[in-house]
C-alpha cells in the first residue's frame, strides 16, 4: 500500500470518523472503500458511454438483418 495524506474540513472528518466507528472499521479503510466504489462507478459510466457511441456506427449493408438475423447467422455458424 502507498501512504498518502489528505486534508479534510472539520465537519467532514467528524462525519467520516462517526461512519467508520458505526461500520467497525478504520477511517483509512472507509476512505479506501469509498474511493474504490467511486472509481468503479466512474469506470462503469465510461464503459457505458463508449458502448453508446458504438451504436449505429457500423452497417451490414443488409436491409433486413434485424428481421432475419437467424438466417444470416446460420450461414456463418
């Protein structure tokens, strides 16, 4: 693990200390959990945004692909 320092406002520190106590963990552990959760959510949002960008970018050239996709897949598989 890497050791680092952060500065918190007094009321934020107080809330953090209370929450950590209720959860039965250290302040450091609660900060790690919170950061991991936030970063995971941001990454998921980025993945979703990239997926949405791909919609409609590719064309098969087949006008009936949505309707007859099974028949086209049978040829390939």
